[in-house]
């Protein structure tokens, strides 16, 4: 069974969220990367773009499929993880240590689960 970090929040669409003041880091969970298998490409959004809760944030492509990653918060994309342009497999290697984007949150955010709620959600 995977270890789910306690210091993060989780969405039903398998994103993890780490709040740091008004900045929000977003990544995908270990559960999500295992479903995708070998990640080969990440279509990162543009820095400075404004995103709203529930909108497609970016797309992650693996050898078996392409999946959208949804934004759990509204705000401006302040930073994208450029390492993923040349090393998308970083997500497979360390899903909780590899963030995708950092967003300056401005308002509405999705209701999220803590680690134990997410664990229960993924083992139903």
C-alpha cells in the first residue's frame, strides 16, 4: 500500500495540493501515475495564465494514454516545473516530490481530502 503524505490535500481527480501562503503547488498522486504507467510528456501551461477551479490545467501523456490534470484552485500560474520538459518520468520516480505548477491562489478552490480520506477513496 502506498504511503500518502499527511501534509498535502487531495482531489477526487488525483491531484495533490500543497499550500504555502497564497502559493499553491500542484502535482499528481502516486495512484494517478501508476494508472498512467510510464509518463513520456507533460504539456505544461503558460506562466502567467489565469486558471479557474475545475478547468484543465495541463495534460500528462504516457505510453498508454493522455490524461488531463484539473486545477483544484483558481489563480495565476506563477511557475511551471520546466524540468518536466526534458524529464517527464520524474513524476513516475517521485510523484509527491515532483510538482507540476505553482499557482497564486485567488479565491475559489475545490473541496479537498486529507491523506486518510484520500487513502479510503482510492481503496474503495
